C-alpha cells in the first residue's frame, strides 16, 4: 500500500488497497489486479465533473501512467504523492495521454521533470499542434460568429475552452511519439494505441486484448455523454464519435478505465446507448429546421433538448455555454455531412439551415 505520511494529511489507509492523497478525500486505489492498475482521483474545479482520473499500471519495476490530470494548486502534489506512495521509480516510468486537453495532460511537466518519459500518440500530437495555438482560437471565434453567436460572446467562449488545450512543443515538454496500431509496453503487458476520434480528432485509447481491458480516456463515459465540439467546416466530429462508439461496442471490452468516473455496466451497451442519444439530438435539430427553415446555428441550440437554463443564458458559466454551443454546431455539421441539411450563408455572413428533401 502507500508509503509513510509526510505531513499527516495523506498516506492514510482508506480501505483495502487504498490510500489518501490529502485531507480532502482524494485517493489512490487499486482497481485491477491483473494487470495491476491504480486509479488516482484528481480535482476538477471548473466543470460539472468533480474529478478526473489518472491511472498507474505497474508490472515489476516498470510503470505506465495513463493521463496526467489537470494542473491545480492541490493536484500539483496529489499525483506525485500517489506515485511516491506506490514506490514508483520515475526513471522506469512512461506517461501517455489519451488526448490533448488540460484535464488529461496538465501535470505532464511535473512528471517529466521528475524523470518520467512522455510518449504522445501521433494523433494527439496533431491535436496539440492544431488546437493549442492562437490560430485555432481565432477559427473558433469566426465559426461561432458565423453561427449567429454575438461577437463578444464568441470571443468569451473561444477563450474559455482554448485555455484547456495543451501543446507539449510550445511548453517545451520533452516527448517521443507512438503511431496508431503500435504498442506501449509495461513489463509483461503490451497495450495497443487505438484511434478513437470524436471528442478530439486525435483522441486515442489503449487496448490490452488478453484481459480485454481498455483505457478509454473520454471516448465514452458513464457519468455523462462525452462532449463533442465542432472542429472545422467540412468536418464531421459527431459522425466520427458515432463510428468510434460503434467500433468500441464491437471490440469486446470487459474492463474499461475511463477519464472520469467508473465503469457502471456493459461497455458495449453504454456505447450503443450513447450513440442513440446523439442521434436523437440530431433528429431534434433536423425537426426544428424543417419546422422553421432558415434559423441560425445559435437559434437552433435550444431546440436540441439540452437541460440548460436558457431563460438565464447570460448567467450560465461560460464553459457550460461553450459545451452547449459547440456540440450543437457539431450536430449541425453532422446533418450537413449526411446530406440531411443544407447550410446557406446569408448576406451578413451568418449560416442558416434548410432541410433537404
């Protein structure tokens, strides 16, 4: 179990194969025996999700850390306390991040400065180069403005989400890359890097076929539906997510290690249910377009069935408004990509939507 407490606020037993990371209830707990995997629960302070998971896979004196949590005054010690409590040797440890968001890669610098080797899937590196640069923030502002979002709010929403992207190159975090289909090894275990686009273009999972175990990041969650935001005009992130969910449903995953929360039943059933959930929302958007042709993307947001305080939109936190607007745009992009809807640009440069057929 964990090592000795340094200051009396951590390292205490919280059950079998579990130790505390602080005095606030965050823990490191053993969630699998074969392979040996520990779940490190880390704080999420600015979304509706209370925590994010990092996982530590150990075999002999080798360690693989999957995802690095989010940067926070408390988390800056929580993850390292977990590794210290487990007796991990940083020089024999590899970090891999499932995607380029701050809540999954935010503590990478801390780990690499301690001697951990960072490995980035090529798809995740592509996202870092695309999503964590000023040009992408400007593209988001322009796209939301084109969907009828006001100029001030477009900037506000782009800024709040752009702050959550991570780029190891610009932050000068040393790393090597791994290609899709290649394997990451940890002792006896070999985990295949599997592309799972949707949440981000380059999102990846890790698959261990012998035990039918998968580290899924945010590809699918049981706590909520994974947020799918727009990428760029002409792309179809919602279509990518639907395809990812159906592929995962057919993979035969028995044990899922998720970016947030825990597995709560069949992975295949959850994937198919989540796909159906997205399809119902797209159907609502299509019905609204047929009923009132020519609406802007922003005007269509309330029609998609969100549980949101639209009567108090301005008082809703910016990050929540970003989730609602960006995923609504992703649904519209999907309807355009599948030929159900036509996007027309009006004289003011704003997109309006008309059903086809």
